């Protein structure tokens, strides 16, 4: 079982500050710029696992969703799986680069975590990427590098896709901007689930990969277990669709969309317009269910975390000793 004390006081302060922001400022806070690096080096790690009798050591690394203080999916996994000793290192506002560094500095360099001790089985549960989703290819590459780093130190990986997010009341999800966020999110989801090639996942960055952009994925580049939370019970599958015809008219006047399609001939452009308008009409069905949202459209509430835990549980290895009988449709 994970104590709530794993959350640093600063995490609560940031969450509280996000709650107090207006809609526009809150939207900006939800997706910080991935290129900004923390100004100071992190403090040397001093934490250690608390239950020497539990043989499966689980490290959870995620952003603010993983840092949820009220019965998070991390704490629930500690209850569902009797053999696991969970340490949650999730932190508010951390993108893929920062989470990769956190694992290196707080786990690999931690003298109290004995990754090479054959007595224990070590697992990373990774649930990050939303804070840097605006740059999906670099986000995928940082995730990839973290998976490689974990495997190099004998740590197996459970990777969670991004969760559904977005709302038409948020201007970032309207018109061409909404299309881009949907595509960026899907690109990160596809890498996590192994649906994309290295070239698709990383773009030109893939040329620096060992073996080049066209070599097949190696086992150390992929999570050992991948969980699709994007297309899951969190998603609002019954949401009302938008009017594609109305959206096509608006999209045709969208400056960013016109710039993107300026080089297309008339017939191809008309076909593209119909395709993109149809995608926009479907956007509400890729948002999180309203009954599962907490203070915004990005963060699941306590019930959402219960659903996440029970979506993960059946795919976990037998060594974890999990009891996953409860249906995700049932409430505790």
C-alpha cells in the first residue's frame, strides 16, 4: 500500500494553484512547454522501498495524473496486488524529458534501490507524456530512451497510454488546433502500443537510432506490457457528434488549416476538408467522460483512477499477486 506521504508538498501547492486559475490560464498550465528544463539539479535521492517482505518493487513515474492524491491508480495497484511494494514518483507538470531524468536520478542513481538484487523483481509503471504532447515525436523519443534505460538496469516496464482529454469549451480543441491535438495525442498512444514504426514515432530523430529509422523495434525499446487507456472505459463513447457540414465551413476559413493545405489541388483539398471535418465531428467521443473528470477535462477523479487501476490489473504478471475480479463497471 502506498502512503499519501509520497507526494511532495509542492505537488499539492501546484495542484491548488491550478484549481484557482481561470479557464485560459488553467489550459496553459495543463500543457507546459516541453523544452523548458528545471533550473537546478535534483536533490540526491534518499527514499527507499518500505516493505522488504514484498518481492515485486514497482516504481510509478507519471505527471499530475499519477500524482493524484486521493486513491490514485498507483495506490490502488498496491491494494489489488499483494506482492508489490509501490513507490510513486509522479510529479505535477512533468513532461517526458523530465520524467526520464527523474527515473535516472531518483531510481538508477539511488543507492537505496538495489536494482541488481536477484531477490527482487523491479517494474516501472510509466504514465507520462501528456505535459509534452504538443511535441509528440520528441515525447516518444524521451519515452523510448526511458524504456531502454530501465531495461538496461533490469527493470521491466508497464507503459500506460495517455488518457482521454479535451473539451470543446477549451479553445485549444477547436478547428485546426483541435485536429492537431487529437493527432498529437494519437501519435504518442500509437508509439506506446507499438502501432507505429520508428520513423513514424520519431520522425527525423529516428535516423540517430541504433540500426537507423527502418530497423524493426528491439525488445528493449518497447514496454513489456502496454495498456490502452485512451480507448478505454474512460472515453465518452456516447457523446453527441458534431455537425460535419458546419465544421467543414468553419475549417475552410481556419487560417492554420488553409496554410497547411495551401499546396493541394482543388479536388484533393476538398477531400481533405471532408476528412478533417469528420475527425472534428468525432472529437467529443475521444474526450474523457464528464462523470470521470475532476477539476478539469484532463485529470480523472477518484472513480476514474479506480477504472484505470482495473484496466491495468488483468495485464499484470502473475508474480504481482493481483486480484482483479472486480469489474471496472462496478463501484467499490
